[in-house]
């Protein structure tokens, strides 16, 4: 019974996450020979401002690639 956790930024649409889960499930079924109903996929979302590589926040490094409209009080 495979249990997969995927960590991605929270900006992805539900449609994209659905496609991702289906592709991962299919890969496990075809590779491991398991049944689809035995595959569990969990998506762990994070904010891009909480992702730092080399001391630089992902939201700063790639601000041109992501539309991050955050309203702060």
C-alpha cells in the first residue's frame, strides 16, 4: 500500500493537482503492480515565501515566474 507525499507550492490549481495525483497513481500501478485503490497520494502545500534556496527566498528569486498577490494587513 504505497503512500506518497508530494510537496509543492500552494499556487497550483485543483485541476493541475488532480492531474498530478492521477499521473503518480498511474506510475505506481504500472511500476509496482499495485491496485489504484491501494495508492494514497498526499499533497503538502507550502507558501513560496517559506522556501529558501542558498539564502534567497524562492518568491524573491523567481518573482517574474509567479503571480503572488498577497494582501497584508
